C-alpha cells in the first residue's frame, strides 16, 4: 500500500501538469461545483444570512434560553454516553465477528448495518412501543422501577441503537488487518493474553475506536426521527436540540430556529474537523505499523 | 547419537494457542455478550415491527396499505427517490471522475464539502430550504422576480412536493460520491490513459473501461442512497407541511398514524420500510460478496 502510494506520487511529479490525456476535467469539475453550490453551499449559507437579521443580544438571548440550555446538556450527555457504551459493545461485536466462528455469523454481520438501513421513523416508533409500559421490554423493566419511555434513558437507548454500526464498521477492518505476529511476539516475550490485549492490541485499535466514537457522537447530536417518539419531548426534561428547532419552526419563528441551528452547525463542523484529523492520524498510525 | 534431540518438545505450543485466541470460556462469554447486545438492540426491534404489523390480522394490514392516504404516501416517496437517486448518481460519477483522474488545488477541501450533508442534522437540512424558498425567504428578498414568477404559476416549493425532493437530494447527496471516489482513486488512471492512447474517444473510454471497473461500487452507492431517500424523516418533515394524501411520504404517514394512536396501522406501513431495509442489507451483502470474489480472481491472475 505504502509502496503503491510512493509510485503514484513519483509519477505525478514526473508528468507535465499541462498535458491531460483524459478528457472531461472542466465538465465534471464544473458540474460538481455547480451542483454542490446549488444543493449544499447556498442553502447552508442562508442559515448564516438569516442569523444576521438578529442583533447580537437577541441571538445570545435565544441560544441561551433555559429550554435550549437544557436541550444542549441532554443532547450532549445522552450522545456521549451512547457513544461510550457503543465503544465497549461495538468492540466486543467487532472482535467476535473477526476472531470467532459461530452459527449464523454471516447473518449477524449483515444485520449490524440495520440502524443505517432502517428509516429513523420506523426505529423511533419501534423503540417507543418496545419500551412503553406495556411493551415487550418495558413491562420487564417497570417492576424494577426503571422507566424508559418519555425519559432521558429512552433517548440514550435510541442513540445507542443509531450509533452501533459506526464503531463496529470502523474497528472491524483494522482488526482484520492486524498482523498476528505482533501478538505472537508479545506472547513469546512472556505476556499473558490479557496483557497482550491491553498493551498491544488495544493501543493499535485506539485510533479506530476514537474515530468510531466521534462518528457515532456526531450522528447522535443531530438525530431526530428515532428519538422523538420514545422521548415524549417534555420541555426542560426530554427535549433534544433538534426538537427545539422544530418547535420554533412550527411557530414560524424562523430567526430563533436559525439561531439554535447555527449553534448546532458550528458544533458539527468542529466535530467534522476533529474526525478528519482523527482519520488522518489513524491512517498514519497504520502505515507506520506496516512499515 | 544423543537422546536429547529426540526428547525435545516444542516448548511454545501451549503459549502459541493462547496468542491466537482466548480460553473457550472467555470466547463463549464474549460471543454471548455480543449476541445478547445485538438481540436486544437489533433483532428484537426487527421482529417487533413485523409482529405488530400483523397484530390485527392480514385483512387490517392490507386495508391500511390500500388506504388512499397510504397509497399517496407510497407514490410520493417513490417519486422523490426517483429524482434524487439518479441526480446524486450523476453527481457522484462526475465528482469521482474529476477528483480521481485529475490533480487540482483544493481537492481536500472539495472532499470535505461533499461530505458536509452527513454532518448536518436532518432538521437543519429541512430548515435551510425553508430559509431559501419559504415565506420571507432569501429567494423572495434577493430575487423577487423569480419568487413572483413562481407564485404566479402556482409553483410552491416549501410545504409542497419540490421541497420534499430538494430535502431528499440534500440528505442523500454524498452517498454515491463517497463510494466511488476512493474506489476510482485506488484504480488510478492508467487503464483510461491506455484506452485513449489506443484511440478510444472520451465516451468510449468512460463506458468501456471506467464503468465496468466501478460497476459494483456504483450499485453499492445507489442501494444505500435509495434506502436513505425512501426513509428520510427529519428533513422531509420540516419542508412537507404534512398535508395528508398530498405531502406525506411513507415515514410521515407512519408518524401521522402513530399520532392517531393507530399503532397497528403505523407498524403495518412501517413494515414496508423495514422490508426495504432488509432488502437493502441483502443486496449490500450480495454486492460485497461479488466484489470480494472479483478481487480474489484478480489476485490469483
């Protein structure tokens, strides 16, 4: 892989930049930029344009109103916990799928992507009904005094469902490509199985786990469909930030909705940057290992 | 000669077995934990959708799906996907061609911008189109002629079908491109260049060399794009206005039935989308299997 990259780089520097054998550069790049601008960039810019209709105190007042502040704490907290739980269970699932053989493994492997493929509204009503007091899981939980429907626990459950494939699918390929010689070497030097996992395998998987965590966290922050049904959307208690935006939109208060959207967008962009840096780090990490 | 050599046993045999795997008890525990977690979060919800859908019998199920509002929602969903998927497909191929086959400045910025719709909350994806095309929107303020022309011709965008199509295009924007770009970058440009040197025209090169090479990646991207297009909820619910029988897509119709406490009806319609999800997963696995088989053949060659 590294070698191939090297050859490509060398070729590029030798080839005179002006001569292009392949046609269609202007056409395809032109269309790409046009379509990107029309569908994504101009509409996104409208958010920042709309914010300028608010004065700074108005903007600050909107984004710090008590319901919004409560929603940030809830959205961040639940997304963080869900992503953390997924790191643990996602690693176990990836480990089991890569290293062990068991009956029905291929079907399990395919079904891990279900949260990607299942529309969020379907996931939403299903989780809400499953965890309601009369639902299959809810009626087992209620004698224990645990209530998931219309509580923050419910939001956490929905976000865990949504985030699972992100961790499994980022860790799985790294685990598959892991050189068994590293673990064998550690063993021949006298490490036991637990030490090998803790000191050799886990550090090698850390970049992938962090990337998966960041992807699951970012997705959970913006999640709407799978959460609103189980959350019950009680003000100050179980309203996630997208629900606050939706509420302002329903009252046709576009400026307020936009102000809160700007906060979410800025957080998403920072996360996107962090994920890119993480992935770059993970790639470098792997290349160094191979070399 | 000396009996030492014959009594020598490889000392690392036990340790070696331990290095490649865990003790059987730990294995069983880990498999149990993984399957338990997946059962609770994946299998149980999936089984639940289908059992609830048929809770009042097949008659009620069919009646729910034959309802004119349901039928309208199904048609609208297919309509939106039929526009969004081909457009994003053309975009994906163009973007991948430009990025993989040529060198230009700002390529990394372009790659990040293409991924942008994935990091935007669906609710915000809907909101941005309301801000552009809605009442007192950007278009109306900056280009009143266009906005007036649209009003005169009774062509509404927000709370109407065009808005739904636009929101669907936005949320499915990167799917095909992000499948094709790494694939075409890995394949390089030598095959296309060879075809050109041998006298093929640009289109011939594209259809006879590039398309067969990217076929599976393209199918893969289209499958994922379509699944998301038909299942999108948040973005569409902002721009749709939720007029029953007119601007409700399948996911919005599910919400409407659920809010009416018609749970069996909601799950009956939801079972359509759950079935679509299963078909998507099946096709995805099939494509991955084909792709892996093809790669193996190429390696053995």
